[in-house]
C-alpha cells in the first residue's frame, strides 16, 4: 500500500528553487534522516536502525492520517501498521541482535 517511493518533491511548475528566495525551507527528501543518531554506543547498524525507526514513525503517521480522513478503514490501517511494525521488528533483530556480527 505505502511501499513505493514518494513523488512530487518539486513544485508543480518544475522549479525546484521556487522556495529558495521565499525564505521557506524545501521539504526534506524521504531518503534523509530527520535527525542524527547521537547515542554513545554508535555503530553503523544502530544508525540504520535509527533511520528505520524514523521511517516507521513517519509511515504510521501517514496511515493514521489516511484513516482519519476516511481514505482507509480502521481495519486496513491496523493491518498496515502491523505490517510495518513487523518490518521494523525484523530490522531490529537483523541489525541489533545479530549473533554473526563481530564484537
């Protein structure tokens, strides 16, 4: 349902610099993290999981918005959130609980 890339980052007229002179900040790319990971136990795996966690939060917000505006049912919203929760849990298991990583 929400698995594809987000399109439409540029203004409709194709002028990607339209907001530059107006003092508005352009929308961040969906591929950019919202914030940096600053944990004392920083590793590349923890950074990737942090980005996955931010993506999960953003997608849950989108699903809730769709449901609130009547675009999808509560059952569909629940199923979608459950699906993206499983992806987050799998990424945690793979990135943070991996027994094969060197210590």
